């Protein structure tokens, strides 16, 4: 069954494939149809937030995520000293 | 092709960790890097407990609180060109029935490798990914327990352990 999508939606689907969330356009479309319109809107919000994280990095010249102390925490939780 | 352990990604984002520079360098330079759902789970667990950082991040990018963890995970994947590979399927284990494939691999590896559970699971994901056709040849980590088992890991999986160290003071 042929499906016509808007360029913007197709770009978002391609991004999800690029991230490895889905293996192909057809798998992505199948899953997204199943999840429904509400979740597609949420996926769109997530992708917008990702783009803004890249903007924040470009503006500040640094990755905008600070996990200071988390490495030690992770290793302790894995049972390491 | 490399499998990147969660510890490397966390260290690259940990401004206090002495291995940050080498973790960042490895993530920037290394080509064709794979992660598993276990890496995503550990990352999500660490992120979700950094409530203040997440709130500040959500405000900065104008995102609702409930989407900031998945957005941050996707940002990290894209930022470091990490490819997530989903595992499909289950396998039959004698007398135990159907188990999820990575857990079958973990049970198989447990007789050859003496490592803690989460380390064993990462190695099991590598084994499952290799069996699924991924040509993983390196495990990049800062976790010294993998390095201690590097000979056994090489024998069991034909994967070289690359353990990153901190920069000299």
C-alpha cells in the first residue's frame, strides 16, 4: 500500500533510521503507525530537543551535558572500587 | 568495528574524571562504533538521577521534562556517531526453554569468563552482535575488570580490550 508523506516527516523518519532506532524507513513507518499520531508528535518534540542540544553546544563551545562524578558512580554500581 | 562500553561515554561527559580527554579522543577518532541497549539503559539510569542537570537542560532547550532523557540519549548517539543495534529474538536453552538471546550468550560465556554480571552482559551483547553479523574487533572501556580478563575475552570472542587511561597530571 503506497503511502505519501510530507518531506519533514520523511526527514524525521530518516533521522530515526540514522540513529539506529529503526533499521529501515518501512520498519520505522510500520512502528510509528502502530504507536499513533500522539507518539509521532512526541518523537517530533524529542528530535527538536536534540537539535537544540546541538545548538547549545555550538553556542557554548562545549557539550552541554555535565556528568561530573558519574564515572565513579557507574563503576561503584558495577561492583568496582 | 568497536563496541563502546558505557563507562567511556560517561567518562567523556564527566568533567572531573581524569580519563575524560582519552575518552573524548577515542569517541571522536574511532570509526564504526556500536552500542547495545544495555549501554543505553546504563546511560538512562545515570542521567535520570541527575535531576538538577536534566531540569536545567530541559529549560535550556525548551523541552518537557519527560522527553529530556530520550532526547539526551539521541544527542549522545549522534554526537559521538554511535550506532545502536537492536537484538532480535530468543534462543532455546536445554531444560530452561526460550531465553532472550543476550542472556543465553551470557550463560554460555559465564563458564569461560569470570566477570561480574553487568560486565558479563556487555560481553554477551558483543557475542550476540557478532553472531548477528557485526564485525566487532575491539571493546573500548575504562573498566579495569575487562582489562584483567583481556586474554580470556580474546580467546572467547576474538575481541581486543582497549582500556583507556587517565592523562598524567
